[in-house]
C-alpha cells in the first residue's frame, strides 16, 4: 500500500495533519516538544501554521510525512540487507 494513501486513511482524508496528532506516534515526542521543535524548524519534516497566529495549530503535509517514512523504511531495509546479506 502506498504510504501517502495509508496516511490519508488513518487521518480521515486530511492532507494536512495537526502536528499534535502525529508527534507521539511517528516522532516519539510529546505534542509540546513537537511544537517547540516546529518553532525552531528542527523536525524531520516541514511544519507550518496556516495562519500568522501563535494560536494556529502546527500542520504537517501528509505528502512530506509519507516521503519521510518511505525514506526511513528504505534506510532500515538497506541496513537489514547489509547485516543479513
């Protein structure tokens, strides 16, 4: 299954996903930590606010998240092949 379409299914068809929903599951950090990292642009994917307001939630594109997950999976596959021949 395509990672992007899997993410769309998981997040009810939303192409832009609130960071607080993906941070614990995909980055292993709390929503609060993710917000601080987003402010510093220190996440593995771009995060942005739709409005110029500090109250606006941080968002991540499902396309960017899928691309990141695919890259990580390929890195793991490569390492596995090196170890297991």
